C-alpha cells in the first residue's frame, strides 16, 4: 500500500504491526581506504569558493574506526567490505542496497545509483551479499534510480518504509517495493538539494519518535511525517546543514549516535531522556555524509 495523505499516515500508524526485530543484527561498513572528495554530486562537497573539499585521510580513518568500535561496544557485530580504488564514496555504506526480510530469507535489493561515478560500488556489495547467503534481488524497473537505505527508511520492527524521492530515488521504485515485497510506503518528496537523500533530513529514532529538518520537505510530506510519529524533534537550520545533524542513528531506539558538532540536537535528545553518544564525522561531512550514511543496518 502507498499512503498519500496525513490521514493515511495516521491510519497506517494506528494499524501498524510489529513483526520483526527492533534492533539490527548486523552493521555493514566499508573501510575508508580510498575515501576522498574527487567530484561533487551534492552541495556539501565544495567549499564556499567552489573548490572540492580536502579530506585528511588519517583523520578520516580514525573517525571511521571510532564509529565502528562504538557499534561493537553496543553489542552490534560489524562486517566490513574493503573500499575499492576509484570509488571514493563507497565508504557511505547506506546507499548500495536495501536489505530486509521477506519470505523467510534476508533479501538485498541492489541500488541503481543516480550518478555514474557511484554505480560500480554496487558490484562489491553484490559480491558480499552473494557470499554471505543473502537473496540478491534487482528492481524489475532497470531504468529507475534507487539509492537503498539512503532514501528507503524502514520503521524498525514493521513493514513501513518512508520513501524519499526526487534526487537519488524515483517515486516508481516504491510501487515495486509495495507490490513485490509487501511494504507499506509513505512517499516523501525531497525538494532542497542540500538534503538530497531522505536520511539527511529524517532519522527514525524508534517507531514513536523522529528527528526532522522541516525545510527539506513539501508541506504534505511533513504532515505525513507528523501524523505518523508521536514525537518530532526538529533540527535547527544551522545544525542541519553544517553538521548534517539529522543523519543521526539510533541502533536500539534509546541510544542515539549524533554528530558531535550539533549541541542543540544533542540537548533536545537528552531532555527527552535519550542516551546520546556524540561522534566526530567532520571528515565525512565534507562529502555530504555522516553517521547514518556510513553504515548499513541489517535487521
Ligand atoms: N557523496 C555521497 C553522495 O553524494 C554522500 C552519500 C551520503 N550517504 C547518505 N546516505 N546520505 O552520494
């Protein structure tokens, strides 16, 4: 089913069934060996004078390693795919597939990247999924753009997906997710190029609470988000851009990993009694990604 109104989103919320794990059983990351900014496919990748940003490789490796060890300390096993030469954005492991349970197996629906520069990343993920016992699927619509967990955000434990579209993923993909795999979809149109993936402006903390960047959405989309979640935490304009603060991630509904340069969001979460772990992702912000983008959470 695809829901198209605030009323529909409220109805979906009231009828939602929890039939899957609320906590991911694995985190997948890509090592940053070849990470750098060597082209610009989103506005974050250039500085104010228009030059590509420069990554400090040693610092990037340290930040990535710290993030990995935070997941491990929280009890989540982390699998790593090795980064590949010529694929500088492959470290953003949220984008190359959408992974879910269906008909008794774990499926990896491969992404169809919007930009040529990122297309070959998917080959490496395909290999990982094939050798790890996942059912690998491809979209029937081979022409559609689809960037995996960057745009398709699953409400933990349910079959509800908030589906971002407009920049990197086409609306039509969600009809296929609904018809072929039984997802209930709340499609969300993106309209601000700084928030080019849904995960840059919406973080589903748990089935009751979401963090949002209000000006990333059309009014109708924002209404659907507000109708589904009981608690909405808004991110300030400043933190949403400079810290990509809405790219935070909760691995268990209660602990939230937040970019450390977003003090207002950290405070807002702590006031609501979430446990916050501040994480430094400054090197990855240079390519337009942060915590949520740096991993694929497999439920
Ligand atoms: N430079 C990458 C791109 O523009 C960053 C991807 C960040 N990932 C994410 N899930 N938002 O594609």
